[in-house]
């Protein structure tokens, strides 16, 4: 199963890239309220954002990669490795968007790292 670890990580990184692209797209669009009056404006803003389109494209590709993973690896091994995405997006949010990483978040990231290490050791 560990032979498929690069494919799993690729899918996870695509998913994280999707989150980051969507975040950047929404940073450009800005805060909005869901209402019937602004729904058409919002739809066109979202549909024309290159970051939103890139994020959705990354999601589609990551689903294809994930289907490949699931056809080859036990889900009880592969699925916990998705938590690597939490680690990547936390660091990227901190680095790219100047989001805060409190001591509690650092502790959570450390726990996730330990959990990922334990799962990969079980293969």
C-alpha cells in the first residue's frame, strides 16, 4: 500500500490547492449576502473568477485521482491520509493569507502529523 503513497499525496495536495484557490477567489469577490437580489451578480462573479475555476478544476482532478486510489488501496488506509490536507492548508493559509496559527492549532497539527505517521506505519 505504501507504493501508492505518492498518488494519495498528489490527490491530497490537489484538494488543498483547490481550497487555497477558492479562498483567493473569494478574497477577490469579497463578503456577500445570499439573497435573490444579488444572486445573478454573485453567480457571474464566481463563474468568471479564474481562481474559482482553477479551484474547481483541482477538485475534479482530485476526485479522479481519489477514485484511482480507492481502486488500489484500502479505504481505512487512504482516507485518514486526507488529513495531510489540513496540515498543508493551515501552513499555506498562514503563509499566503497571513492567517493566525494559535498554539492550539499548532497542537492540532502536531496530533494530525502523529496520526498520519501511525497510519502510514500500519501498511
